[in-house]
């Protein structure tokens, strides 16, 4: 058979490629050992299998499941407008990026993590999320591949705070979750740059080195006075999987804490939506669909469901196609209906040209700034559309 997609995030399989012809029993055993339970096969290049659903059938089914999953009323509250929060969010993004870079540099030099500075930044991030989570979370989706390692940690922090709040967790637990998010990859400071930034797939030996970073980060934080149990847990266990196929401890689901289970979802979501030196990020809606599919084995389905309600089926900053034929950037979620966010229409597929940007609240009726609907999501890279310049005010 020809493997079209191994159907798991790249950090959970050791293969040089995601698509290849399956030739040996050893390759098959390697796939199973990596915790892969289901794969997509290309029947035009290899053998078929009887009664298997097609990719289109699977995607249609997953989309219906996702829509049902976000039907429950979300708990997030928007306190100020996107316009009001955007400038503050940009400032926080810049400061947090600089801080994580400094933390990584200190760890490489054998210095201790300056916990006070990190805690102060988590407070700033939390304050922004409380005012309007869409501003900072949307901005943090925009990363260039050179800054990924640092901004990924900031993104995971912001998403953990947003996720924890949406679940109604205690404020101190949310703060500790954010701290764990900001520090979760501190062990990568111990990984050589030539491996961390390698433009191709890793060898087995290099993959083993990368897989040490949760344990290395945990060891660094153990030497940090007054660091709490939650950041320690998140740092060590954010790559554990519910079926026991994760690392470093191969814990089964009932031994993985809720915080680590949340971090696993958030970490993978941010990783697979970002451009990296070896692959292009996928659109957020597609990423959520993949994580929902993988939750049968790798993630807690209830937490994935909660995360989708938290960020929306069409997350802030993503590109969507409207019933009218326009393409629009999602600007803000509608807490009462996650399928009807506020969007900015920017492109006409009928005239194949940019249009003067128009804000549309899809929850409103004709004459009240609405009267359109999302029919699907789009990949801005494939269409050559730079959504970043429109996600601003």
C-alpha cells in the first residue's frame, strides 16, 4: 500500500516523510510502534482495502461531529473590542517574544530561569486574554519560521490561559497553566540548533535527541526555586498521549493530568498551524479537524471538544469562504454562536480581485450588517492571500 498520510502530528512519528510506499514488515511495525492507529492510503499508487471510507466521507463526518461539539454555549466573555485591545496585544507579543528568547539563552548558559519575570509576563498575557482573547491569540498565529521556537511558547501560554478560562478553572490554576505554557519547551534550549532548525525530517538519532526536551526542561525547572507543580507537570508531560504512545514516560491516559492533557492539545494545535522550516502550517479549521480525528487515540475527546468551543470552529485570524462568494478573515468570535463570528470580507472570488474590506457580523440579519454565512475554510497560502495585513485595525 501507499501511505498518503500517517494521520498523526509530526512529533509523534519517526519517518522521514509523511507519504511513502509501504514495502517491509519492519516499516509496518515501526508505524504501529509510533502509536499510529489509522492511516490514509492512496489507492492510485498502491493496493486498496475493502469497505474503507474515502477521505471525503471521513472529512464530512468529522465536520458534522465538530459542529455538534461546539453547539454548547461557550463560557468566554469579551470585555473590550478587538480594536481597543489590538495595540496592547502587539506590545505584549513583542515583550513576551523577547523574554522567552532571554530565558532560552540563560538556560543554554547554565543560568537559572528568572521566575519573577516570567510570572509578570503571564500576568500581562492573562490580562489581555481577559479583555479580549481574540487579539493576542490571533496575533500569535502569525509567526515566521525563524521565530517559531520562541513565539510557540508565547502562543501555548496564551491558549492555555484562554482554554482554562473557558473551562471555568480557578484563577490561580489558570495562572499556573499559563506559566507552564510559557516554559513548556524550555528543554529545547539543550537541543543543538542544527537539529532544532533542520530543514528536513529528522533521523532516528536526531528524533531521540528532540524527544529528550521534556525531561531536560523538567530538570531545569526543578532547579528553579518556587516553581509550582503544574508548570513542572506540563513541561514534562505535554508530549504524552492517551494511548500510552507518547514520551518521555509513555503514560496511559488515566495517569496523565488534566493540565498535561490540555497542554498536549494546545501544543499540537499551535505546532501544526505554524510554518516551520520543514513544512507549511495548515489552516486552523483543518488543524482542529485533524486533532478531533486523532482524539480517538491520542487526546482526551472531551478536552478537544472544549478547546474547539474555546477557539471556535473558525478561529480568529483564519480565512473563510462566504456564501456570497467573498473570502473573509475571522476577526472575532461570537460567544452565542461559534459558527457566526465577526469577519472582514477582503476578496471576491467572482471577480478574482481584492475588494474594499467590509466588516460583517454573521450573527446579524439583512440590514443590520449581516446576511451572509460561512460555507467553508480556505488555505491563504494556496490562494496567495496575506491575511496578516487584514488582521489589524
